[in-house]
């Protein structure tokens, strides 16, 4: 089974070691293809890990189970030394989470696990491997009686501490295998859009369009692992002059996790009031084995003022110019009318003066 090394953990002093260990494990299971051992490209890893062949299955890509609350099972992970020197590996189980890059990651060993990592007990927390040798380490998963139904994800990690380098930094290399558990009970998948906000910036061009930024949080409000396609659009009243944004899908979120989204949208017409609409299309994780109808979409909207101030100023100036032109024209007309009336009155007066006296 192909394996890629996890990012190294480094340390100089005990506080620095703890800080660097946290940073290293943040990338611990990055870019895990489903069921493969995980590792960071380019790391010097000289051992391999795979699932054991037993009653749980053979040639498995990862550990995947379905249990009821209170049930337990036994399984094993196999480690093989491909180096020409003996090695000592640490082995531990840990909870998983989705990191800021949208990849599955593991909590640090020091941070401790409270979910699937805590439910998993290994027969040994360290292994000695001679060159070319393989060792199988059994483990047991015990689901608590009060475990919540739905998806729980973790992993089993093997770690090799490399001797200190000249700069005084020690390095840990890691390989891990994903573990996914579905606890029996009612499955209630769901996503929610929270704290939807819209910011709009206009343009000095009275006939141009502006830009907007749509921000919101996607929360996995159910108990199943879900990903989602996203669609973000803005439009004026009654849907006029719509503008759509390019937005990446929501990565796979574990139950209770959130994902922050910030989407820039260009070509937004300032129609006084602009409404942003977010549409999520949730989807089950393929490896979860879920079949059934497509999950309903999730929609949310929020509005913001988008007043075309430059256009309004232009219209105001145009209106003022028209008003002044009308007033001037009317004034000229009144003066002309007065001049005509004065000329007519003068002509009539002259006419009367020329009349013979009877």
C-alpha cells in the first residue's frame, strides 16, 4: 500500500519541542487519500504501515467500522522496517479534525483525545523493528454506552524520533492510517449557514459596477461527515442584474466542525439594495457507504445597501441644470411677453392720440 511520510516534528528545549510538535502534527495527515497511510512528500521515511489481514477484512485501505454503543472490536496495524538498521517506533491513536487547509489532521498526542482516539487502546505504545522485519500491533476499540450516533474519525499514527542534528533540533517522522467509525442510532445529517454578512464597495463610474465580499460560516450541524458544493450570487430587487461568484466546495467536515468562507464577487450593480444568496448542496462522504436520496440544499440570504451615489449626484446635477434652463427660458419668455404687451400698449396709446376730436 503506498505510504507518504507525515511532516516532521522538531524541538530544541522542552517548551520549544512542545510548540514545534504542535506545528508538526497540524500537518500530520494532510492530503490523505481514502485508506492510504499518510505522509508528507519528500520526508525521509524508511518504514511502512498497513492494515492487518484478519476477521475485519483483508487488503483494506483503512480502518472502517460500524458499531453500536457499548460494543467493541479488535483489529491490528502492521509496521515494516524497510531500512538496513533497526528502529524503534512510537504508536498511538488520536482524534481527527479538519484543518485550515481543508485536510484531515490529527490532534497531538500531548493534547489528548476525547473521541475515537480515546476509545482505542493499543497493545503496545512502542515497537522495536529489526531491518526488514514486520510487527503486528493489536488494538481494541470500545464504544462507550453513551456514545453519540453517527460518524467518529481518528487515526493510528506511528512515529520515529530521529537523533538530534547539529543545530540541536530533533525530528519526528510519522506514518498513519485513517480510522472511521459509525456508531449506530439515528443518522441526522445537516449543514447550516451562519453569520452571513455582505460588504459592498461602489465605483466612481456612474454607469459602472462595484465589488462585494460575502462572508459566512458553514457548520456541520448533524452527526454525519459531509462535504458540500457552494453557489454564491448577488442581485438587486426582484433578482435584477445578478452577479455570480466562483467558490470552492466545502471540504469534508466532521460533526460539529465549522468552515469559514469569504467570497469576493465582482460586477455587482449598485441597485440601492443588493441581496446575497448562498446555496449549499450537501453530500455524504463516499467511503461512508451511505445510499439514499440526495440531501436537500441549504439556502441563506442577507442584504446590504448599494446606493449608486455617483449616479445620483449626476442625476441631481442634471436635474438642477434642467431646472435652471427651464427657469431661464421661462424668464426670457416672461420678459418677451412683457415687451410685447408694452409695445402693444404703446401702439394703442399712439393710435388713440391720433384719433380726431369729435
